[in-house]
């Protein structure tokens, strides 16, 4: 018997706030109905819904700041984003691309609107996730994965119903491009009008879907643009039907059952580890990066 995951909540986008001067985001979690462990291994999701930025000669974004203990995953839907970090990595992603930065033991980075996009201005839309790391991996070496749209696994649905872009994990035999430290499923489902698609995830996985574009009936309930669907851990199947062209960000992962100590840009297991991270930043151990 196919058991459907029960929808726990369909959450409207919280009031937006600015991160730096380049990202106007809805902070879906942690907070509100989703506490710091409810979507583990995903700790944070900031969603920059569609917004027009005017042309400028200034680089809009977030200046140099540290991270330790987790990964940042940035998914571009509209606009272009540039990244630099103190481990020597840099890259630019555009529509459909993903940058996956493993801060782990610690680095400095900055992210901003790519220069040519900033000079022209235009439509900007993105998601940033913080993906927690288990204690045994928190102090591994930093790394960076630029997952271009061309490098993603792409599963063509039957009847020309759309395509599943597999960023991480596997969908019906199609594998994602990103390597992960714990089991994670992350897809962009680009669905056409009247599409029908099914997803299957273990009962124990924490699962959610963000409606990036359009709308969809998901396990019998209508979810509209910019809303987040949170599922209970009680079934395996998710059935999606569309009545218009729709983009869904699908997230599911094995929870990390460890204590969480978070302060600012540090995500550790104890406050002592957070305090050590602050000392290490002040001692210059996260490297050097020009603002």
C-alpha cells in the first residue's frame, strides 16, 4: 500500500528582510512553525522571491564574513550571483545553477550580484540553504562545488510533463551532481501544465517543498507561489498535479540527531565550539579575503 506523507503545514512567505543590500529574503526556517531541528539536515532556508533590482555601479550583496560547521547551498532562479572565499574558490552562477560551499572547519566568504548583472539590473530570485554537518565532519577541510545546470542529472518525465533536475541524491535512477556528507535529496522539478509526478522518500526523512513558480496540488492540497509545504514523518509518497507551469524546490534528507549550537555564522554542537570558532576568526585562522 502506498502511504502518502501527511502535510503538516502550508506556510505563507514570512515578511521579507534584507541580508546585506543584495538579498531580500523570506526566512522560512528556523523559526515560526519550523524549529532548528525540524528540517534537519537543512538548518536554514532564506528565499529571495522575485524582485527587480535597478541598475547600479555598486556591488550589491554581503561583504566578507566567516562560517564554520555547515554548508551553504545557493540556487539561482533569476539573476547572477558571484562568490569568493578565503580557500581560494570563486565562481558565478546564473539561472538554474547552484553553488555548494562547504565551510566545515572554517573560511571567510562574500557573495554579491555579479558585476554585469548589477550594471544592467533586472529580475532576481534565489534560495540559500544552510545544510548542517555531523560532528565528525564539522572540522574537515573547506571545499566548493559549482553545480552548473548542464552538469545536473536531468530526468525527463513521461508525456512531456516536465523535467526533474537532480541537484543532489537520485530520482528514478538519475543521480545528482553534488556530493553530500549525509543522505540528501534536492531537486528542481520544472513541471508543465497538467503534469502529474510522484516522489518517494523514507518515512524518517524530513521533507519540504518550496513553490518557486506557479502552483500545485500536493497530496490533495493546493499550494501557491512562494509557499512552503512541510510534511509529517508518516508516509513515503508525495503526489503532485499542476494546472499551470510550475517550479518546485524539493528537499528531503536524513536527520542529524545531534545537539545544535548556533550563533551568527557558526553552526556547531556546543557553545564552547562556537566560542572557539570566534577566537579562531579573531586569530586569523579562517584566512584572508579582501572585502
